[in-house]
C-alpha cells in the first residue's frame, strides 16, 4: 500500500523534551489507481500517427517475354521528365528524336514542374483522343533520391493517374542533360 508519512518535527526546542507526535498519514492507493486508469485511458484513446506511403502499382512479371523489352507508348500521350543534377529537370513531349514540345529545363517549383504537368494534363486528351497523359520519370545518375520523391509528390498534386519510373536513360537524354549543363560526368 502506498502512503505518505510526514515528520512531526519532534526534536529538542529550547531544552524541553516534548513527546513525539505522529504526523498525518495519507493513503495514496486511490491516487495510484487513478493514475493508472488515466494512463490506460489515454493510451487506448490516442490515435497514433500512421505512416504515409504512396501506393505504386508495379507491373506483373511476365515469364514469356524478356523483362527488358520496351513498352510502346503513344508519342502524343507521353511526357518524359529527365531528372538531372542541381534540382533541375529536362522535360519533353513525344520522342527524343522528334519531340512535339522540344526539351526544356525546369525546376521543382509550382511554376516549373507543376505548371508543365497541369498544362500537359489539359492538352494531351485533346490531341490523343480523350486518353490521359502518361509521364515517364527517368532519374539520371546525377539526381538524388529527394528528386524522385519530389517528382512523385508532383504527380500526386497534379493528379496524374499514369506515370512510371524508368531506370533506363538513353544516351541522347544524357547528351541533352550535358548540353544543358545539369549533368557532370
């Protein structure tokens, strides 16, 4: 049982010896029980932070075909983002050899990647017969993980439904990054 004892201070004062008085006792059992009840209540009623993770749909493995086969995407629907160094992106619409929109350098700001994605999300369905835009994200060796995360965040903000991360970057795209000065070999 938990209790609190207080000393009555029965020492010598002025040479007179006084009888020792018992101090008051406080039974703390009810206080301890209440504390445990409150701790239990708050532990059970508190909602913990849930980890925030983005769902990424990965393609099924196809045993019959080679894993490294290219996926053919309509030029009018595809927007390619090449992630370079110094938080810069080169983007183009269509193929690298004959782009619909020529390659341009942008950044991760709302006037950069977000404006491009919003514009292409509005334009592509008109050109591609109502089909939505497909964004291909190609990180270079010079980009950092934070750039990929920022690009995926922008896909969520711009409400882009179809996007993919490609680990294969073409030699023409590396040359394009070098030409723009955002790839240091």
